[in-house]
DNA sequence: TATGAATGAGGGTTCATTCAT
DNA sequence: CATGAATGAACCCTCATTCAT
C-alpha cells in the first residue's frame, strides 16, 4: 500500500510479507535446533541467532518458547491430517498392501517436518500439545482404517491405529540423506504391507 | 558381544556393599523421575531427595547428571544384550512367528528399564551414549537374525534389525497398567509375527 | 517564586496546537496509568496505546519515560504554586481555622493531579524532580505562613511547613469516590484547623 | 551442638546462627537499598552484592524478591503492633496530649524499620502485603482510640485512625540525622497533641 | 513528521556443581 | 566420607529506546 509497489523482486514485499518471512526463518531455525539438541537444550537466544533475529523480535512473533514448539507441532499435525484425509478419500476398496504403501508415502512427504515434530513430541514439557497431536492423529488413522479395512473388527481398530502410528513414526525418523535410507524405507514398506495384509 | 554387560561381577563385590545399595537406590529414584518428567526437568537435588542421598554424595557415585542417565541407559543395554544373547542361543531353527513372540517377550521382560531408557534416549543431550546403545543393540539384533533367519539375504539384515528395533521400542512404550495394554500388546505380537513370517 | 509555572504561555500558542493536544492526551493517559500501577510498572507502549500515540511519537514529545513523569510532577507543582499564591494574596488577617480550610480546599482542587504526583514522588527513581518539587512547595507554604500567621516565630515556619505539607499530602490521597471520603475529609479539616488554631 | 562450643567469639556459632546472621544481613542490605532507590529499582543481584551473598543463596532464604520486601514489611508491622498493644495497655485515662506524645514515641522507636516500610508500602507491586499491613495498623489504632478516648463518637474512630496513621507516617519519615530533625519532631508532637486534644 | 518493528541490555529465577564443615 | 549451604553462569522474558520506512 505504500509507494514501493514498483520494485517487485527486491525484498519480497514491504509489510506483512516481511513478517511472514521472519516467522518462517524462525521456525526453520528452531526446527533445526530442536532436532539437533532437543527442546530443552535449545535457548531462545540461539534460535534468534540462527534466524538472525534479536530475542526481543522473537517474542514479537511467539509469546514463549513453548509457542515456537507448538507452532512446529501444529504445522506438522496439519500436514498429516491433510495427508490422511486425502488418503481416506481414495481408501475405499484399496488393497491392504496399497494402503500400506500409501501410508508410508504420506509419511515421506512430511518427513522434514516430521522429524522435528518427533523430537518435540518427546519433550515432556510439552505434554498438552503432545497429547492433543497424538489424539488427533489416532482419530484420523482410526477413521482411515474404518474406511479402508471394513472387515477389521472394530475392537482392533484402536490398537492397530496405535501400532501403525508408531510404525509410521519410524518411517519419519529415517534420516533423509543416509546410505541406509533406501533399503530402510523398503523395509518399512514391506513391514507395513505385511502387517496390513495379515489383518 | 555381550562382553560389556559386566564390570560389577569382576571383583568389586564383598566390601562396599553399602555403596552398591546406594547406587541402586539412586538409579531407581532417577529412573522414576526421568520417566515422569523427562531428563531436563529433573534436578540432582530431586534425585537426592528421592533416594535419601545428599547431593554431595550423589556426586561421589556419579560425576555428573549425565553420568546418572548413562548408567541407566547402560543397565538397560546390558539387560537387552543378555536377553538377545539368550534368545540367539535357542534361535536356530525357530519358526519366524515364534521368533517374533520371543522378541516381544524379551522386550516385555525389560519393560521397566526400557521405558526409562526410551525417555532418556530422546534427550538429545545424551547423543554419545545414545549412539553407542543403538549400535550395540543393532549388532545384537543383526546377529540374532543371522542365526534365526538364515534364509534372509544378508543385505536385508541391517534394515530389518533397524525396523525391528523401532518396533520393539514401541512394545516397550506400551504403558504397563493401561486399559489398552493387553490388546495393544496382542497387536504388536501380530505385527511382529506377520513381519517375520513374511520375511 | 511562581515564575516557573509557565513556559507554555510564552509564545508557543497559535500553531502546533496539534502537538499541544497530543501532549495533553499523553500526560492524561500517563497520569491514569501511573496512578493505577505505579511508575515502574507502566510501559511506554502502554502510555502510547492509552493515548493513541505511537511510541515513536511519544519520544518526539518526551525524550524519556522519566520526562513524562517529570512533566506530570511539574504540572502539579505549578497548580499548587498558583493555588498557594492566590491564597497568600488573601491570607493577611485570615483566622487560623479559615486558613486551614482554605489550604484543604486548595488541595482538593488539585486532587486529580495530586494523587498522580504522589504516586510519582514515591518512585525513588525520580529523586531530582522530587527534591525540586518539594523545595518549591515548602518555600511557597513558608511564605504563606509568614503572611497568614505573622505571630508565628520564624524558626517554626519551616517545620510547620513541612508538617503541613505532609498533612496536605494526606488530603490528596483520600480516594475520590470511596465511602470514607466525606468523613475523612472532615477529619482532615478538623485536624488542620486544630493544628493551626493551636499555633 | 557440634564441637566448636569452645570458640565463643569467632563466628557467632556454627549452624543455625549462621543462617540467622545471613538473613539479617540480607534484610539490612535490602532495607537500605529499597529505601534509597525504591522497590522496583533494586535488583536481587544488588541485594546480594550489598550483603555479600550470591544470588543463589539469596533465594535459599527468600523465595522471591517480593518475599524480601514482605519480610521487611512484616517485621515492621510486628514492631508496630507490639508498640500499639503496649500503649493500649496503659492508655486508659491517659490525657489526649500524653496519648499523642506516646504515639509519636512508638513511632520514633520504630523509625529505622519504618522508613523502609514506607518506601515499600508505596510500591504498587506489593498491593497484597500493603493492604494487609494497612488494615492491621488501622485496626490497632482504632482499638487504641476506643480505649484512650472513650468520649469520641464511634463514627469518628475510623477516620481519625486514618488521619493519625498518615500523621504518624510523617513522623516515621523524618530523616534521622538531619538538622531539621529535632524541630520537626517537636512540630509533629505539637500537631498530634493539638489534634487529639481537640477531639 | 509519524509509525511501530526491531533491538539488546538487564531482571528475576533456577540448578548443576563445589567445598567447608 | 557425608553433608547441604553456597555459588554463579545461564535461562526465559520484558521494555526503554532507536531508526528504517
């Protein structure tokens, strides 16, 4: 709205976008640090330094350290919920093996956010967010199973969702560039497929 | 490979039994606290209070907070190594499904120590111990697979050990008194069995 | 002695009326906040928000937070000096009781500004302004006493001014809407009258 | 109780007394600082430095900065309550002028603690303690008046207690070594006497 | 000139670790 | 040796003040 509309490429855009870029930078830096050292071991000053943001500014965007972690967690939860929702849309009549592969694929798409989320989910200080996230994911997985495996006894749906959740957590933890990556992902695919096929 | 399981049995037994009892009390208290609140949230003073040990004395037995966690981790690693070694002894010719059950059983036996270990493994501050523990467990699992599933291509042994490790981690995380316990354990048994049978 | 009461009236009036309104709004907002929460607990941003002024603009009018408090203090001092000067004009031959009532009345007229001033005077950070204000008020009160109570030994003038100052401070602190207001003000009137009559 | 009872003059005494001395040193240092700069402007580190105590140790004795101020306030409140209680014991039939002098004397005895207390009472952050202290003092003063001035209409007791409280606050604020001290105290005596005599 | 995002020093508080007793 | 008071670095967070727009 100010006069700078003539310089498109210079600095993204004048007002709101700056804030967005900042927030993104902060979250990215925080994600890397949390992943590397765990929630408690990371200091706000560190996050600031890593994202070229003064502590004070950090607190303009996030009211507390916990809020930073929550944002990360939520962003992951949202991505996952979307992925599962999309999968549920086409799950009806899917063969178990195909369902397994699809699940693994959903996970792989979110891998970046996922590994951070996992690091955070284990920080005991974040119980609240953690419980919430877990519950949401279990519900999503459960309803997916109801659609995809209608023959499965209802009583097994919850335990299976739990087991799958843990399994998929493993998929998310596969380190993206390592030598092990491909064979390990194959292995997980086999595992999930075998599990679902046997159900 | 199980050689690391003992320095206690070597020659330290007769005298200093006091010290041993103290160490045990400290570790037990620390385990309960770490499990409940996570590594970072537990203070040395707390551990002292919970084990009726003055902080100063705590530092006589463990040079640092990290050392307490390490001891816990190692004790768990030892138990696991022992369990896997015993299993390997009788693994030759075991049916895959039976092998799966046996693995789950080994895990269940260690569940108490295991859940603490898991809580600690996720405290990123303990990278060193964590890596070591992981490596040892993978090696043990790998050699168990070599014995139990001789038909498995050698190349799949490592990924499978990795996947199994993660799976068994899930078994260890099943909360011991919860309503979900029995069905969830059953589910894990099914899962492991299906996986090994398919291999 | 009342000379310090104006730099506003000198030559700044016609233009910049905007600025004057702003300054007034700022001072009013600041007064309310200081009164409510004390000097230290009020932030410049708050003052800005309460007076619809951007922080940056705040600093155009007042070079620091302390300057805002100083302005408030000075404005009160000016009002008091004026009131005392007026009283001194008609103090000659006034009966002690009447003088006491008049003093209380002067205070009551200034009550709004006064209570803020008192809140600020107690913020020890403002020593300088505080001392200045005090000295000016004592001088004014002293000269009023010289006119109104010529029989009073000169040596008692200073202590009496001090005591009166404190007394009048009490009057200023009577909370304006409380149930206690009327009886308490009566009580103060009695007190001042009794004191001056006995002198 | 330990073995050091043979060295009487060296360091007060070994165990509990050390703590007492520390607490006293802390309170004294805090009092001086609060008096000088006001509650908000004093930092815990400063209090530590002034009492040769590390911040950490400070927090062993007082759980928060507020607790330090509270202790100071309470100690003063206790002294005052004692003084007023003693005075009430012999107040029956006391002449108003004598009562006034006695009140001023009670104040003077507590002057050291008093001036700090006054500095703190004005710190808005300490509302809770402040209200409590005020209420207690008013109640004490009121019951003293009931005993000492039975002729006073009950309705005037509360306002008079309020006015007296403020007056006595003035007495407490007389700076202990200043040139003004003696004449000002005389003046306050006159003032209180005149007030009570007129009642 | 007005704006408010950005800055970073500094405040209260905690806790791993040390050391005098 | 055991003890637990003492230490002080470091953490999260706030806010007076500045300055690019």
